């Protein structure tokens, strides 16, 4: 029990030390969920760092991620005997909440893909990546609160995919210049007569039609999942509504930028963030705001 408590503390300290667009140990969450969410976060954050951070070689990154896969398999077989605090805590959380191991496997698969793949042939490939890099997180949260009917899982997938896409569109220049990654579909770049270097051209008018097309598709995706937060009660519902509205608000800021500003990352002011939290507290006010933002009658 002492070892388990230390493992939980390790995960919670990691969650509190990082800022993410993710409900990590949030004060808005039910107290009983802060521990398991911190454990899920510690797993995902550490694996993501294996894929992205530091100066490790591709082989070393894949080896680290494979060690995580082996530990996850041991949990699946109820035979984890290692001393990694993340997996000590994760074994308990998976058992207690009956979380599907497949969702953690999907996350690891996405992180391994981050190491080996930096271009996407078409939009379908980008969406496939999102099903493993983003959607498992939302599904795990729903499993934690016992909300796992088909419609809610699909709505969660839509919200998570859209949030992932919005992050891509905010970081087009950074992803290309710092990580040599492009999430804009290669076939659409070619069809528009664009080169990769056009993605970092200060004059973004040339790529505006393609980028705006991606915005519109993302708007349709998040519109499908926008009602998810209204089906969840208490603090979890508030958290999901706030995240969804935050994503929608960011997307609208992207869409309202002039063609010359499309490659600039928009920032939500403190006032805007406070308004999002306040509107998300009330389901009717949240829905009214979402419908207005997405032009839904």
C-alpha cells in the first residue's frame, strides 16, 4: 500500500508540474477522479516525451516506447512486477475502473508513429492518427465516470479529434521548423500547387483556401460532438464543456484571421478564458454559445 501511495504521489506531482490543454488534477474535477486522471496523464506525458523530447536516436525512442508496451502487456496479463511508479499506479487504476487496455495501446502506437512518420498522404491518414493520439484520452475519461454508451463515445471522439486538429493548425510553422512534421495532407498541398515551404511563408494568402477548407471540416467534426458535455453531470460535465467551448472559440479565432495572418497562433485572453468557464457552468448558456459560434439554428 505504501508503494502504491508513493506511485500515486509521483503521478500527481508530474501532472501538477506541467501545463497542458488537458484536465490534469483540475480543481473543477471530482476529487475522486484526480488521482486516476493524473496516472493516465503521467503515462501519456512520459510516452509522448520519449517520442518527442531530448536528443535520443529514433532507435532509442522506439526502444523506450517498446518498454512501455511490455509493461502494459504485463498489466494486461495481471503480472506486472516492475518498480516504475507510473505502471504500479496504472495497474491499480485499470483494474479499479475496468479501463480498456486497448486505449493505452493505441496511445503508444500513436507515439511510435510520431517517431517514424512526419508526413500524411491525405486527410484520412490524419484522422486515423487522431483516433489513436487523441480519442483514447476522451474515451478513458468517459470510462472513469461510467458514461460509455455508443453515442457519447462517438461524440467524445469528435471533440478529441477536433481539438487535435485545432492544435495542428495553430502550430503549422512550429511543427515544420522545429520537428519537421507536416499534418497538412500532402495530396491537398499538391492539388493546390503548393510546396512545403509555402507553409512558412510570411505571406500566407497562397495557402489560405486550403487552410480554410481544413478549418471548415474541423468545425463540422466538433459540431457533432459539442453536446457531449451536456450529457455529463457535475464537475466532469463542466470540464468537458469548457474544453469543448475553448476549442470552438480558438477555431473561430483561426477562421476570423485575415489571409495574411493564418500562420499566426491565436491566443485566448484571460477574459475570454473566464467567459468560457462561466458559460460552461450552465448547460443552457453553453449550448446557446456553441450554437451561436457554430451558426447552428
